[in-house]
C-alpha cells in the first residue's frame, strides 16, 4: 500500500512538472511571436527602431525614433500603451516606495532586502497619465543576481526616458 501511495505521489509530481514546463514553452512562444509582430510594425502606428527587453517582467519598451513614439508592451497579453515623446513628463525609479534619484543610491543600499522596485513614467496624456513597470513585488535580496539584473533594466529604461525628455527640452 505504501508503495502505491509513493508511486501516485511521484506520478503527480511529474505531471505537475510537465505541465509547468509546457506552460513555460507556451509563454516563450507567445512572447516571441508578439515581439516579432511589434518589430515588424504589424497593426501599429510605428515600427520600432530599438527596444529594451526585460526577462523579469512581461513589459518591453519599444522606441521608434522616426515617429518619435514609444510603446510599453506586455508581450504575454499583447497589451500596448503608446506615447509620443512630447507626452513624457517625468520618470523615476522607486524602491520600497521611495524615489531613487541616482544610480549610485540604487547600488548603495542601506538594507539587505528590497520589497519593491518599479519604474514610474508620468505623461501629459490625460487618459493614461501614469505608467508603472513593476520589477520587484516581493522580498528580494539586494546582493542577488535577479535584483542586480532588475536594477540594470530599471536604469536602462530610466536613462532612455530621461534622454527623450531632455531631447525635447533642447528643441
């Protein structure tokens, strides 16, 4: 009897793992297909000239320098938020609810754990005045590889958005 119960548990665990692996493959196929659609400009008012991809969030930032638009795209659900460069007002990196002003502040933590990390973009678009990319939503060690990779992505998005804002000021 114990052997039967043991075998049933093993079969259940293997079925769970197989299902999880299948879901992961499906997710990769969907996000790859949606990324290819975006890069081709299929059904969009622009064709991206560059993008910043992140493996820790479903959000990817696509930029079209020619039409001066950017899009935040959820590759899993194909949700798209498009903004003109001149609609972007401000950008901030938030960690544990506080705005991080410099990259040095991010890399010089005072606590060993981060509870949240996100990039917040403020726009003049009344229908969509705020866009936030959540990167950390649970307790994460600051010395871990995932934390450092998420910080790097946040810094890339922040630097890109600030460059767009500053380029509009100099025109």
